C-alpha cells in the first residue's frame, strides 16, 4: 500500500509508520510540524500530492485535562480536522482510518462496551473524539482503543519506570478499569483493517482488563521491583483533582474484530514485559 500517516510524531503514529514500512508499504509519515491537520488547505494539498491508498489519522490533541479548558482547540484538532481529511479522501478515492478512544463512553455499564453501545462522553476530549468519528463518515474505519503504551511518546509505563527511583509511594486509582493497549500490537491490527478497507467501528485493545492501580503494580513487577510501592487511591481522593472526568469503566469488547475474522491482540502482560525490557536495557 501507499500509506499516509498523520500524527507521525506521536507514539501510535510513529509505531504505525515503522510497522507499515517493515511490511513493505510506501509510507508518508507526517508529524504536526509537517502537517497541521487542523489546516484544511494543507490537508487537501497533502492527500492530493501523495495520492495514498489509505490515510491513517493518528493525529489528535490527547491532553485530556487541557481539552477541558480549550474546547475550541479540541474540536478543531479532533473533529473539524477529520472532516477535512474525509473530504480530501472522498475526492481522491482514498480510504480513511480514524483512530478514536474509549473516552466516548461514560463508563456506567457493568460490562465491556461493544461497538454498538451508545456513546455518552463525559469530557470535552471524549466529545471531540466522538465528533471526529461522526465526521469520518460511514465509509471510514473507526478504531477505538484505550490506555495506549509504546516506545515513543509519554504513557503510564514510562511514568512508573521514571518514578520508581523516588522515595514517595506511587498512587494509582482503583476505581477506573480498562484494557492497556500496546502500540506494537495495535498497529498490526490497524494495518490489516486498512488493507481490507473495513468499514465501521472496531474496538481494538490488548486483552484483560485491570484498574490503573493493578496495572501500575504489573509494571513495577515487570521491571523487577516490589509492587507494594504502588498504593491504592480513588479518583475522588486525587489531589489536586483532575479537571476532566474519566469513565470508571473503559473496558472495550472486541466484538467487530472477531466478527471480521481478525485475531485478537495478546494478553497485555506479554507486550508489557517486552516494552519494559526495551525501555530499561
């Protein structure tokens, strides 16, 4: 394929560009400095100039709390930009893959969220990403994922490893649950969905749900540390409180992926150990 990856400076975009190149694709990887997806003219020019078979939009403003105080920028980068990409893709016959998030749900269900469950975002970030899904249109592939971790960019694995040497205990919430997802695994599924030009919404996560507290303990153990340095706290007890509300239940069921005959991602413990080994060697 010829693949255009937006947001190539982020942890997902970087990993995706690397994976597609290794698979033999011709890859145009554009970071924010090379393409501001909020600039509709620049988006149109980029798609027209490069004529890819597929555009994977990994560009987004993912600072959840910052989005809460700047909804205009959040909707510009996470929704209006997707509309511009859709227009450019439709004019040139290019398939669009739009990355999205578990934060489109409110977390009130007592089971994993399926693709056909009604979204109800709690935050500006979640609302802007849901608007981005709608802007992508019915012909696009929408990939919702959660709790992203990878070798590039910032994430909880890097945070825990950095804090391990500090004297203070690590505090992580026990009342928010989700599926940690590793970019090295996620990009394989994203590329396959792009190759097949699958339409509709797909939940794609590594398997096995945990709380942030449980996941932080797993990270410490993977690094050879004592998991008891991680202490439990509830979201309400966090000081200072976070500006943006988070869903208590972020667990995504990968129903559409299975229905499409595509393999589910591994239990998150395996890529976790691989990433910790990579980051600590």
